[in-house]
């Protein structure tokens, strides 16, 4: 499933699944199924009210979401998008305004630094022997299409396209060979970075955690649709010009190792987001840093395009 958090008009965010030109409303579909089965209470049909809670709901919540999705797919196939919309079981994709799949993660976004050899080299660093971790504050997360502020605090704003992993079940000391079984799904993150602050303050947190500097989305693709996360093309364009173009097979520490090492003596929780590092081509290396008005498009194969514009403070 291609799960989304979306709004219709000014409504509260809903949990949806994207299929072609439609966004299915999973709670409405689950309620519709419950009604068909004669249940007295249908409400949201048991579907949690946010994608984060759905992830935290474990296998049971996911099974319910899949059942609702199957119901929606059947209606789509039989009667088309209009029937879905008329029965208030979804919206045309163009009418659903996307939020980040997890608009506010429960804790910091975990990130890998220097996880592509060519990127480490362009930053004048050797390939690390062990994964390098840092974090971004959860409040930095913004939606697909949201504006990224070029804060007055920085003169060197930069982009970084990355594959983001969302953890499914709570666990620590995860063996590498079991690590991918702990992944709920995958999305795209743009690890927007203030290079001058990153340098000035030694520890990277400051330069990585300015407000709006973590676009996330557009969809959260469940892990069953990406059995091997090391098989994806990864690119970033600024105003249509390709600035980063690589492949997740080029990660120094593949996703399973990133998870296994991070989980050593540290409990990962459902809904945790891990940004797995960026390939070469960042502005700090090429001199093409971000300017007000720039349109960034971060793309990972099989997931989609995460587009955000840079605006003045
Ligand atoms: Mn990064």
C-alpha cells in the first residue's frame, strides 16, 4: 500500500492509501465494511485516526487497513473513482492535500551521516568504519509541497535527498538478518542542512534542525512492496536540473546494518524514522547552494517525488 496522511478541505488529517488517481479513505472504507456486516458501531471501523497510531497498532491495525484497502480497490475496479467519491470513501488525488505521512514523529528523526562513499569524499572525509548517527528535531518535519524557510541564521542552505525507513515494531539488539522484518515502510526525506551552522557548532544537530528543514513524503510505501531497499534510484533536482543522481545499492552501510547497529542497547519504537544518508552532489560540494525561490524535487524510485520550495523568512 502507498499510505498517506491527507486532508480534504479544512478537515482533520485522515489516513489514506493512494491508488492511481484516487486516495482511498481507509477509516471510511472500514466503517463501510462494518456497516455491510451489520455492526452497530462503525465510526472509523477500527482504523486508528493517524498513520502513526496505525503503525503503533501493529499487525492487527495493519490487517484492518489492508482489508479496508481491498474493499476500496474492489469498488474502484468495479465502479470507478466517481463511485468512491460519491460514497465518501475517498477523494480524487488532486483534491487531497498531503501532509507528511507522519506529520510529527514521536521523537527525533534518526539520520545517517556520510553513508555514501562518493558523498563522504566530496565533503573531504574518509568512508566511516562504523555508521555515523545524528538526529533532527521532530518539529522540523514538513509536508510535501510545504515551504522550506531560508532562515536568516544561515547563508549556506543545502539539500540532501535520502531514503527514509519507518520502523514497525518496538525492538532492540535486532540481528542484521532480521532487521528488514522490523521495517513498516519507506518514504523520502530531504535532509535540508545549514552548512555554516553544521561546521560552526561541531555537533551537527544545530545545522540540521532549523524549522521546516525536514520535508518528508509524499507517501509511505509498505515494506512488502520494497522487499530490497538497496535497489532504488535516488535523485534530486533543483529547478529541474539534476543535482544528485545515485542508487541505494551504493550505501556504505545498507538499511539492515543501519537498523541493527542503531538498535544495539537502544530500543527502536514503531513510527521511528531513519534517514539513511545522502549521495554525492550536495550544494556544499558543487557551490550550488539553495536560494530563495528554488524548487527542490527529491525522488526515490518506487516511492515518488517530494517537492518543496525555498522561501524567504
Ligand atoms: Mn543527511
